[in-house]
C-alpha cells in the first residue's frame, strides 16, 4: 500500500478529466463481433478502466499524485497506438480514503461506467470494503495499491491481484537488514492501527522473534499527534525505529522525535519511505539532516541511473505538466505499464477471463527490481525488495535485494532488474 507526494494536479482537474473520459467512453465505437463485444469497457478502439484514490482527505497529500502519473503513462502509450489498436481510458474516482465513499464510487465504476477492470484501487481499509463486491461481480481487481496479504487469496478472491510487496515480506526484509547491518541494536516499531501495521509487525517478529521488539506502538490516521508514541519509544531505549506509516506520519514521527531531542536510526516501509515526498513535509533545509541514513525499501526502478526512471521523467515532463518527480511518479507509471503488458497478453479481443489468465500465467515481467510472483497459486506481485538509504539528500539502492518466503526465511539475492525495451511500450 506497495504504497507519497502532494498532487501535481488538483482534485478538481482530475475529477474533470474523469468526467470527460466517461463522456468519451459513452460515445465510443461499438466493440467488435465475438466474445469481446459483450465485455464491459471494451469497444473497437478503447479500453475503459477505473480506480478509487484519495484525491482529497487525510491521505491525499501522500498519494493523490499516483493516479495522475498512471494517467500520464497511458497518454504516452495511447500516442504510440495503445494496445492492439485500442487506447486506454482511465477513470479516476475520489474516495477521500473513506471506505463508505469507496463502496459508492466503485459501484459507480462497475454499474454506471461499466469499466473493464478496476486497476490500482488504493488503501487497505478502503479496498477491503469492495473486495467481496468486485469478486462477486467478476470484475478484474488488479494491482491493489496496498501491501495487505488479503489480496493474495486466489481461491477466495480469484479476480484480485496485489501490486505492492506485502507488508509481512517487507517487515521481514527490513528486520533481516537490521540484523545484518546493525547487529545488537534495540528494535522498535510504530505502525498504523490496521493490517498495514499488524502485518508489518508480524514480519519483523518472524525474523527477530516474538520478543524481539522492545516497544510496539500504533497510531490512527485520524489523530495527527504521535508525541506519546515517540516518547514511549525513547523511554524504551529504542535504537532502530521501524515505521509502518504513510508518508505524512513518517515525517510526523521523525519531526516529533527531533523536537524531543531523540535521534534513532529510522527504517521505513516503502509506503511511507519516499524521500522526495518526505521533503515536502519536513522542508528542504531540515529533511537532509533529519533523514541522513534513513533506510527504506523499494521494488521499483528508482535508482539514480535507471533507464526506466529516465523514461518516466520524460513522460512526466511531457504528459504530467512536469509535476514533481518522486516515488509516486515511478509507482503510478509502473502500474500503468504492468496493466498494458497484461492487456497485450490478453489478446486482440480481450475479455475479463483472458485478462485474468494472462496475469495468472506467470509470464508477465513488469519492471521491478525483483521478479513478479504471479501464478496460478499466487496473486502476490513482489516478494522481495531492494534496500534504499538516504545520503546527502539522495535516496538510492544499496547492496543486495532481500527476498522473503513470507514465513520468516529471507535470502539475499543479486537478481537482475527488468531492463527497458521498446521505449516502455509492451509488445502486442
């Protein structure tokens, strides 16, 4: 809930774009003859998909820019001819990170907009509220923007696939890195009071042991005060603080500790560990000082010299109003690329069933720094991460990748990341 920065486009702009897309989809050419003709969201020249994202509300500052980046990638792809001659139209609905709103907007996407698939719905509590509904309706529920293990239940939820590395695997990787690089240090955790925090903590304990955490603290996104939690961690003598926090609360935790004269080593889930985003919260003067040595994870191509990153920077400049480039940008465009790859593999006249088969085949590559884990018996996207650190205000990968089995066994691997080909346009 994988899962950054202030939105490069206002919520009003994105909402207006969504209304335009809906209007356009209603005027599209009828679908070709055959099975695809009866598939929602498919016409002769378009594929309409949708998502729910927090364009407003408590999570907007950290995540609203993801959908704008995905939209920008699709605009780039469409100018290259789309997939099998169809352009992709992406309907973005604002749910304010409120599960009740999520239920309403997802029903609109399915029953009014008749989308082909829901792609990258964001948030653990929000997406959980529509999980049963989407599977009952047999709507492809792809690449959920959350690391909850709930999305990886092929028998119970055959239409749902994860995108983020799951929180258990991420916690295990960070715990193993802490043991490798900071042996003997006291480890503690601050986690969100839902699956995010619970599963991340489970991952830590899988590696460190049930009594391996000196302090376990939780927070609620509705309470912008973590003084009590940080004070408790300081009192417990925590030397390494693990964070299962969204970006705003990562910055809040680090800033609160600084005010208390407390400077532990910080480790963070990728969901709250994007340095450029944290700078927007902490300020350009303070961030390099407070986050020097900051450890996080990533499973996407964010290295300073990465060819995918260079392409996405170009797309961002041309199709996303040259918005601030950060982990959100890479994430959103990477999701777009993976959907395009799946759509290409689903055939010239795709159906919802052929799309699910394409993903379950295990043949998709994506663009991660570790291989995808999709298969008949796995709807997990990534089970490994690269470790990143911040040095002198620059966040980059260090050392090997850590791959987890989700049960406490973590191995260090030197896997080759997926290389860029065909200018980031999947072959069809």
